[in-house]
C-alpha cells in the first residue's frame, strides 16, 4: 500500500478495530504574555465573576 503524506512526514497510525487512527501528540506550548485586551477581560472577570476565576 502506498504511503500517505502523513506517513511520509514521519507520522504513524495505530489500528483500533477496523480504523486507523493517527498517533498525534501536542508539543508543549510556551507561556505567552496576554495583551492589553486580555488584561482588560481578566480584570472584568475578577471583578464581576468571582466564581469563574480561581
């Protein structure tokens, strides 16, 4: 059987029953600072939705 583009790029599949499921892992994301609008929204949530933010 011909390789798929995913397999050519180094990916692999795992068989589960009759299906081939791609084995995918997410890379660890770097923590990024939030911008001005993110800070404004965080301030709103802490002021008005106290149960939402821990």
